[in-house]
C-alpha cells in the first residue's frame, strides 16, 4: 500500500509533500553543477580538496534522488528501493562529512574579505614603497655611474701625469718580468739605449744591447735582486757610442703585485759620472791637503835641525877664519851652510805651494754645502743597515768659507761615521746644521759606532795618529782641524750618552755685507 493511500491523505497534504520534495530535488540537482563548475575553474586546488568537493556534489545529488523517491512512494510502494537509496545517501553523507571535517580547518584559515582587503591595501603600500625605493636606487645608480666615470677620468689623468713625471726624470727607470723581459721603460732609458720602444718591449738586455757581456752582467744584477728579495744597489759602467764612458748608480728591487707575489723587478739608474769627477777632485784636494799637512809637519820637524846645522857650520866657519883666514875648509863649510839654508827654503816653498796660497772665500749656505758633501760622501754606499738623516735648522744660515775645503771636512766626518758604524743591526747617522750661539754656524755628525776612549780622544786631531790602526794614516781629522781653524772656527768630538760619537765644527756667521 502506498504511503498516501495508507494514511488517507487529502489532496492538500499530498500536494504539499509533492511540491516540497520536488523543489528540494530540483535544488539538489542544481547545486552539484555549481560545485563542479567551481572545481573545474578554480586553479590551485589540492587533490584532497578537489575530491572532497566532488564527494559533496555526489552527496547532494543522492539527496535530490531520495526526495524524488519520496514523491514516487506516494503512489508506489517502493519502500525497499527507497531504503537502499537512503542507505547510499547516508554513506555518501558520512564520506562527505569526514572529508569536510578535514577541509574545514583549511577553510577556517582562509582570510576573510576584510582581511583580504587589508592585505591588498598593505600590498599596495608595499608596492608604492618598492616603487619609491626603485626610483631612489635608479638615482643612486646614476650617481654611482657618474662617480665611476669621474674616478676613471681621474685615473686617466693620474696615469698621464705619472707617465709625464716618469718620462721627465733624468734617470733611467725600467721594469722587467721574472724572465728579464722589459715591461716598462721611460723616455730617458730609450734615448740612452738608442732603441725605440717597439725594439725593447718584451725583449731582454741580451736582445737589444750590443755589448753582450755588459747585458749578461745587467741581467745578473736583476737576478740577484729577485733571489735576495730586497733592494740591490750597485755602480755600473757603460760605454756609450756618443757620450763616452758613463757611470750609473743603479738600484733594483722586487716588484710585487697586490697579493704580494713577486712579478718582476723595477729599477732606477742615475748618471753619477759628474759626481764621480767631483768626488775625484775632492779626493785629490784631500790628498793635496794631506800633503800640505805632511809638508807642514816636515817643515816643522826639519827646520830646527837644518837651522842647527846652519848655526853649527857658521860656528865652524868663524873658528876656521880665526885660526887661518885662508883655510881650505872655509869654502866647503860655507857651501854646506848655504845648502842647509836652501833646504829649509825649499821646504817652506813646498808647503806654500801645496797649501795653495790665497783661497777664494765667499758667503755660502751651510745647508747647501752639507747636502752636496753628504751626497758625495754617501755615493756608492749601499749598506742596508745604515740610515742617513740630514736635518737643517734653516737654509738661511750663511758662513764665509772655501766651499771645497768645508765640503772636504764634511766628507771626512761622514765617511768616518760610516766606517765606525757596526755591520749588524739597524743604525742611523744624523747630520745636523744650525747655529751654535748668536755668532757661529755649526755642523754636527752623529754616528752609532763604538765611540772612543779618553786616551784616543786626546789624539783625535793629531797628525799621523790614527784610531783605525793600520787602516788609517792619521791625516783626516788633522786635516779637518787645519781647515776649520783656518776659517776661524773650532772642531771637537764627544762620545754620545748611549752609543756612538758626535763630531761637530763651527764657523763664524757671515755678515749681511759678506752675503751681498
């Protein structure tokens, strides 16, 4: 029996059930299409979310079918089929419920429209800030590009200036790699070699120098600087086809890159031929002055015995005349007396000749004279353990002097300082000029040697008495005293408080009229 007949419904309740179940069924049949469309067009859904949506759509369809079955059972007793249909719907409902429970936390975590709007607004603010930052970055990049361009332009100017400076230096400046090939040479070097840069670049000295023996020697000096890893200084002699024999003071040192690795050598050679000639002249002056001192000493020592001989011969002559006026020995005695007097006169003339007679003296800058003398005294000295420091109180200190003689004094004192400095450790020689009181100019030479004892101090300036043993002649300091005292000055030597000694000499300051 159908449910409607069994309950004896009227037409009112029957239509109500039919209308309600029909509308519900239609709605249940429409809803799955929306779900399926959502699943189809929504990107980014995970497989679990997609299967949950499809399961829920199937459950809705089954719900609609059950409502259609409820309408049919009003006329047909399909209660068993309706029951199985509800059972299938119940199973689909349970599966949908389980999957929905898993999906609900994800749905809960989804932001609300308000939250989404806030995030959108925040993103817009962030985009605006990013746009502003990008614009600022563009400005900074442009400013940096301008700075880089300016730096490159300055580098170019610096390179050009450096090249001009290197080419204007009168010395030879060059660089070579580890194999001896030339990588840089200034204009002076190319002019001295007599080769263009194309004939020198990338070649060794053996390739472009005609004197192969000299080229091999030069490369040996280069190799020595590389092997020792430190600066190497040596005097070199070159026979130039037009300039003749030239003497160079060459200094070479290893060339390191930014990482400290040795990549070659860099060298500089200065033409010291003229200085060598001046040094030879000073040495000659020193020898002549030493001979003058020796002549003075000989004249002093020989004049007395020669005078005594002349007196004794005069006495013999008088005695012979008293005894026999025409004694035959009178003539030889007279001749011997005349020759003894002549010998004394010869010694005095020799002393005057060696001393040079009248000297030309004029007002000279003490600082300039000392600078020139130090350059000569230190010429060719490559002792790595000696540092020479020259300090001038003023370059406007003038004294009337014979420039060559005073330079000889400074040369002797500086060389003595170098020779007395020990060969080990790092030592310093200090040369100072200044005023010693209101009327005197003074020069000090301080060394780091062993100094001298009280016994040797007493004979420092004595002629032919040397503190160097057999290595010295004992005329250097004696010559210095003679020259200084002839200029109206004084010379002295003192031990330093800790180590070494200081020799100094003073000269009277020149007046304004003398400087003029």
